[in-house]
């Protein structure tokens, strides 16, 4: 099997029943597997809330390790809209030419480093490095700060064995508290200062709210971006012909970015808590239990996507939900898309082939479903 292949473990459950079931720390989850149901349920925040106990909509649940609400992600409309409006412009900055010029420099440096080394371990020496460096642009802080973030590793709430780790979360929380205090003492042009100065319903955001936005900014775009970047490298190692095609047809790169996000689905699913007894796919779900919107399964739904298990670089109809769907769709998507687009363009310009020397898959265990989401290790030679 090709190293970049991500099999679809949900096919038969999706086609037979439309849902799957998994346990998670004694708080089971009914997973919605069809694109149509995932989209429909994403809209229905009154029945499927995001505003549960902090950490409970994440699968695996983070209830045991955090009590700060992430904003706007763990808030429902109408308040959700107010928070979202507040941060939306900031998160659209990656569309600006000067932002893109700076991002290109960062991407080119990381690719140059990969080319100059005999071999690299892609997750740590490429993807984590690029993710953290690019985040300095999103936060508008100096590049050197990324060194601290790189030291935290690929996940801020999990340690290497994948176990949820409260001590690790505390490192992020202390760090953010200190940064907020620094910005209060000495306001600048960084994201903390901008949030502290902003108003919601005629009042300033509280420190706790600023912290909630910052935690999401650090946590939500970390392992997801790292998986997307690492999987992109694996993909081009298996498909040098795709690099050649994209070099000749750079105009399809935007479509390729969407297709890779669909195929990789870096975030497998996101939960909601059921507010009243209801039915999903003819299956009863009780109030105060959890469902999840399984983006990874929905993105392989043959009722919507032709040849769903193939990467079609210029796929025409691509209504994927790799960045979520409805009001909670990914706030960081503009930044993530720009990173991938810049990476692909840079690879077509500078790299002819990538050889994988060693790999270890990262397989998520979701009840009886086992899903490869990326790698624990990927050693590569860039030429
Ligand atoms: C949460 C989540 C957000 C969660 C869009 O996803 O990402 C996860 O990686 C974090 O652990 O806390 O931020």
C-alpha cells in the first residue's frame, strides 16, 4: 500500500446504517457518517449544542483536563455570532498580499532546510516547524517566539503516547496568561492586544474570554495543520507525476488544496451534545448524550463524491466538510489554505522528488473503526 493512502474505515457503516458508535471515557458518541446528515445536524445548534461543559464536544473528550471554554468554538448562536464577528477580520488577514509574501519566505526556508539535509523527520523538522513559524504571522508576533511553541511538540493537550495530559495543558495556560498580562502592560499590534482592545455588546472582552480565543488559536490549528502538511509530503512522495502536473498547471492549485483537505480530513470529527431526546438515522439518541459530525466519513460519501477514495487534483464539484460546516466552520481555514497553497507551489518550484525512508502510521481508534489520520514518524529525503 502506498504510504500516503488514507483508507476509509466508515464505508460499510455509512452505507448500511448511516451512523457508528464508539465509547470515549464512558461518555459514548454516536457518529454521523453521511454528508447530508452531517450538514443538516451542523445547522441545528438548538438540538446539537456546542455550548456544553468545556471540552465535552471534543472527541476524545477534554473534560478531565480543562475547564476554560474555547471561543467561539464552544459557544452557540446568537452569542457565537458576536464573538465570531469580532475575530473574523483578523483571521482573514492571510488573504492580504503582504501576509502571503511573508508566508512564502517562511515556507521557502523550511523547504530549503529539508533540501539541504541528508534526510529529515517530516513531522518534527518540517511540519511542526512550519506550523509554528506560520502561526507567528497569524498572531503578528516575532518569529523567534516560535521556538518556544516548537518545544511543546505536536499537541498541546496530549503527550507523545497520545494520552490526554493536564500538565501539558497547564504549560499552554500559564503561557497565555503571561502573554495576556504582558499585552495589558504594554499593548502592541499582536493578537492578544487586539483582542484586549476589542468590544462585544458595548463592553471590553474579559481576560478569560481572550484566553478562550487564544487557547483555540493554539490548539485547534496545531495537530490538524501538522497532519495536513505531513500528509501532503507523503502524497507527493507517492505521486511525483502530480508535482510535474502542478508545475505545468499552477492554476489548479486552489482546487488541489481543497481536494487534499477532503482526502486527508485532518480533523476526523467534532462532537455536539444532544439537548433533547431525538432521532438520527432512525436511531434514538437521548438528551445529554453525545453525537459527532464525522467530517472524515462525510468526505468519502459516494452519494456526493465520485471516486471518493481517489485524489483528483482538479476535482470539479467538491462540497467537502474538511473545515467543518455551518456557523462553526473553521476560523483558521484562510490561514491553513494559504499555508498549503504556498507549500504546494514551493514544492513544484524547488523539489523534484521525495523519498520516504521510514514511516509509522498514526491510527485513531474510534470504537471498532480504525482511522489512519497521519503519521507518528515519517523520515524523508528531499531532492
Ligand atoms: C480544540 C479542537 C478544535 C481542542 C477545531 O478543533 O482542536 C483540538 O486539537 C484541541 O485539542 O481543544 O481546540
